C-alpha cells in the first residue's frame, strides 16, 4: 500500500486478512489511518491472540505497512489499530 487515501482499498485489504472493518479515521493524511475492526471471538485465548497477531504480521509484510495495536475491546468484540505506510526502499543500485 502506497497511501491511505482510498478507504475502499483499506476495507478490502483487512477483509482479505479476515478482519471486518467497522470504522476508518484519519485516512486522508495519506500515510496514516486509524482502524476499528471486528473480532470474531467469544473469548480471547492465547492461541486466538497469536492468530490475530499472525494475521496482522502477514498484512504488514504483504502491504508494506507498520501496524500498531492500540486497543482490544472484548466487550464490543473489536480492536483498534493504527496503520502507517512505509516508504518504498530505493531499488536503484548505487556503487560504493
């Protein structure tokens, strides 16, 4: 992901990772967005938490993002994460 201007791309990206987004805030800054997503767990066990973390790590790598978990709310079965797009690394070979 190069920027956060298109919320439909963010919805699609999280949907593919298994998270249904409830709300996106501050996506119009271009490199940052606040996401609230549903968690489909009655109780959050250690293996469930590991599954969530693994999905978020895979999402970070596939979309070139940094994801910070801000809050997990099991009363409302949701989590809030912040995403930041990473700068593309320069792939041009530069001799030393």
